[in-house]
């Protein structure tokens, strides 16, 4: 298993920034270290966050920067960054 690396968190992008309709490979809800909807900067992942979540502080969408990374790698990277994944991690097709 690889060790997760992380960088500090960044706030959400302003709502006027438009991205692709389907961004991530995985979607999940999380508890954040600050209790606010911030996306972690993870070395091997592209992540965006929304402040809409039924269980936690935010909903994250993530896609790996390397094809061999798995859901377990994402969970490990989030834990190292102080985030707690909640509920199932749902796979999504990339656009």
C-alpha cells in the first residue's frame, strides 16, 4: 500500500466558476477538519467539494491522477489530511 501525501486545504471555488458536468471518479460525503466545506489538496488526487451533504460537512468528488489508485488509496489520503469519509464511496463515470 502506498502512503498518502497531502497539502493544506483550500476553500471552495466561487459558484461562478464552471467545470465539467461530471468531474470525479468517486463521490462521497466527509467530515472536514474545520467543519466547513473545503476541499483537501491531495498529492495524487484532483478534488472538489460542495457544502451540500446529508451526513457530513461536505460532498467531495475526486479523481485519481494515476490509474492504479483505488478507493482505499483515496480514503487513506483523506484520513491523512484530517478528513473522515462517511457512508459509501460511489463510483462515477468520468466525462
